[in-house]
């Protein structure tokens, strides 16, 4: 992969420039989807359903739209990379069949291109946080570290999905449903405290396993909590949550890479 870094960089440039080619606003269009989603979810969940998360601790920030955006941007990055990875080979079928190159470059370049877009979105979010009185600046190094592990996790998922979609074309349709379910099973538009309250009310499901235990099996939830703690609360994330992000990031990337290398040779024939 190191030997192919020039190829990866060229593919990243192609991805970044191709998304918003010949548009007036260019890369700024990348903010359109998360901002539109933020407005819709804020109206529905803050004003209609009236979900009220706790103010940032210790930042004191109490703006639902910003609280939402701190989780929505990592989620959007995850879905963009996953969806892009699924079509990395199907969408470049002629290239894969006619030219030999490290196939993994297509998947990695897709995730790096979206990482570039996510970095721009996060920079805008940092400015907004400063304007409303938060102080995320001391936490920027940890935010960058969290972004690295989020990238590892998401790229690992993307590698597995890229292979799955070549051999099983229903993968894309299945993942559309799965991602919809995952969105509402992740504390993006509501706080984890609501799940904790319901879990305590219901009690153990079997043995000592509770609803909250099952809920916390969702890896995206750990990443969302870390970003909210750093950006919105301006505090250290819980050690267990941080270690879960590290484990999910490194472990998923390693498994994804292993799955990819095992099936890489037969990609051209399978397409």
C-alpha cells in the first residue's frame, strides 16, 4: 500500500474534484446535506418531540442544533465512506478488468477523500462552537486522534463491504436498510440517558444483560459520545468509551484488511 501512495493521492484528487466539478460553491456543497439534516432533526426532535439533552458539562453550552451536529458529522462520514466503498469496484468495473493496480487503492482513496470533506465540516463546526461560547481548542489534538480511529473503523467496514458487493449485489440494498436502523440505534438525535432510563425501568432481559448492554454493542455510539464529550462538553471522554473506540478502530481495520486481501485476486473475474 505504501508503494501505491502516488496512485492513492491521484485517486483522492479525482474523487475530491469530481464531486463538485463545475459548481459555483465547490467544496462548500459538502456542508449542504449535514446542515439540511440538522435543521430537519432540530425542528422535529427539539421543537415537536421536545427532546432536551443536558447542557454541555462543563462547557455550559445548551444549543440543540450544535449538540446534534457534533454527532451528525461523524455519522455522515461513516455513511459516505460505507456507501462509497460498496461501489468502489462495481462503479470502476472497466478499470479493474483492464488495468492491474493494487485494488485496495480504490477503497482507501474513497475514505481519504471523504476524510478531507469531513475535516472541512469539522473546521466549520469548531468556528460555530467558539461563537456560541464553547472552548474546543484545547481538545483539538484529541479530536484529531478520534478522527483517525474513526477513519480506521470506517475504512475497515468499507473494505469488507466493497468485497461483499462484488460477490453479492444485494449488499447495497441491504445496507440501506441497515444504515437506517443504525441511525436510530445511535445516540445522534437523542441522549444516551433516555436509553439508560428505559433500561433501568425494564430491568434485566436475561441473566444480568440489560437493554443498555445490548445498545452499547453499537460501535458508532462510542465514537459519537467521544466527539460530543470533546467538542460539546469540552471534557475527557470516559476511559472505557475511549478504549472501545481504539479497539473497534484497530480491530475492524485489521479484519477488513484481512478479508480484502483474501478475496482481492478474484475481483476482476467476479465482476
